[in-house]
C-alpha cells in the first residue's frame, strides 16, 4: 500500500537571494508622498528617495540628475511535480535615472524617468513547470531591454499629474505595495489581465506607449485614468517578449487600452498611530478583437466535429476590480467580460481569486472543487478539455488549468 506524499513534497522549494545595491527600504509613516513618485519595480520604493540610491555615486545630484540600481537574484526549484524536477538561477539588474528638469534646465515641475532591465538566467515556470501563474515576478526571456521612459508634469501642490511616454500600468493600477515581498508574479500584475490582454498588458517586462492622468482631490481621494497602445509587442505568433525583444517597438497604431481607477486611503497622515489602509475600484476596456473560447465563427462549439475551427471574434474586452489593502489584510475581487457585443454569451464568469497561486501543475482537489461549484452556480455550462483537443479554457477557469491540461479535479468542473 503506497503512502500519500507529504504536503511539503508537493510544494516548490524556493530560495531567493536578493542583492540590493539600493539601501534597504524603511517603512514610511506617510506613503502618500511616495505614491506620486516613480517606483522601483523590484522594491516598490520611489527611485528618487535618497535611501534607494544605495552605493551609486551621484555627482550630478545638485543638477537634478539621480541614478539608482537594483539587482535581484533567485534560486528556485521544484522537488516534485511539473514536467521535470530541478532548480534554476535567474537574475535581473535594474538601472534607473530620474531627472528634475526644473533644476537642470528650468522647466517648471517637469521630470523625466527611465529604467532598463538586464535579464539573465532561466525561469522555473518556463523550463520546469509550464504553469500559468509564473512562480517569480522577475522571470522573463533573457535580454537587455528598455522598460519605462516617460516625462511627468505636475500642477499645483501635486494636485494634478500627467505622465506620457513608455509606461507600465502595474505600478499604479490594480496593485498594492503590500505584495512586493511575495515571489509569485500574479501578486504583481494579476493573471486576469496578463492572460486576457494582448501581449499581457503594460507590465514587466513590456511597457507600452501611453499617457496617465492623476488627480488628487484631497489627501485621501485620488482619481486615475490612462490610455495605452493595446499591444506593445504587436500581433503575431510566439512569445510577445520575442516580438519586442529590446523594448524599442514604440507601437501606437494598435487598438487602445483604457484604464480607470478611484482610490481612497485612510489613516495615511504622518504620525497617525492607526493602521493605514486603501481601497481601489477600477476597470479596463480594450477596443481590439478577441477570439471566443467556446464558439466558432458559425456559432457552433469549437469542440464539435462540424466546427469551422475558426473562433468567433468578439469586439472588445472589459473588466473591473476592487482592491482592499491594509497592513493587516489584502483582498482582491476581479472579473472580466468577453464582449459587450456578443449576443449569445455577453458575460464571462469571474476567473481569478488573487490569493490562489501555485507553481505546481495542478491545484489540490478541494480547491478545484470549490472553483467548480462556483462555476456550476453560474448561467453557463462549462466543459473542460485538454490542449490536445485544441480547446483553450484558461479564460474560464484560469486557476484550474495548466499548459499541460486540466487539473486532477477537472472532472468536478
């Protein structure tokens, strides 16, 4: 009689070696000021704060030019499960520059920020697991690439701010600073957007040309809106990171992506002894065309023998989120709809619970059964099939599937 594997043997072993050339981040009593400044994608801290400059000399600081550097190295491994077992090393060097153009050339309240990545090593998800929820937030194809490069203009006492250039959305939208310490990539830019949007949306390692407007109504309430090029790597087969290898595509002709967010913070005044917190309510609208995951161009099921094998094209993708975060709790509710123009199936079921993330090729059966019960209570009937049957179901039940097929509890779904 075989013994059941112990729970720890099912978990991926991870050892992260974090080498920061920037000085260690110290929690600030008033994070509101930090939210208005360029954020380091590795530490979540402002790149213009003195403490993030670390060991780098800054001889041009008196002219308004500051440099920052961060290096993260990780050793990750899986002892069981996956396509194969083993360990990998991956690393990312991030070099950033911030220029205060008011000090440099006298342009009032205008700044410039840019940073680049040098990515090297292998990825555990790409090499060993082939799972959808990437284990590491820095995993990407090895390359030296430009990430962000933008100007920012402010009016008033930081009441209004406009960014324009090559931007990432994950630093301000759909995020919380309390997830910076976690490894899994879905705790940064969630899988609900990275799998629904072309090229994964404007997030590491692919930023997109666009503009972002921020209005601070008061110290607690802020409004954000942004427009991006909707496909920063451009259409085509294969990995989007290969189609935009160096971050220099600078595309502007793709259907746009709109993002909007309202955020409210409490207990965020300096010296307030109570726990700080914030709620964010937002949504996105992409104006491109998306392939239906269930029906073909004639309205038949893609799994039917008489199917044309060409998916029905749906106009646009829309979704929303609610983010509640504090030092004691982080909660995300997110949902997406395939198209407002689809008559037969106008809405998709919610596909993401952000606290679900695993490097293994299958979640445990009780978790999949819970998701299955949630789906079965909806108005649509869902049938899972493997990839060999040429059916992609990831937009319906993302957490239950891996690239190698349905999870062991898919029969419950």
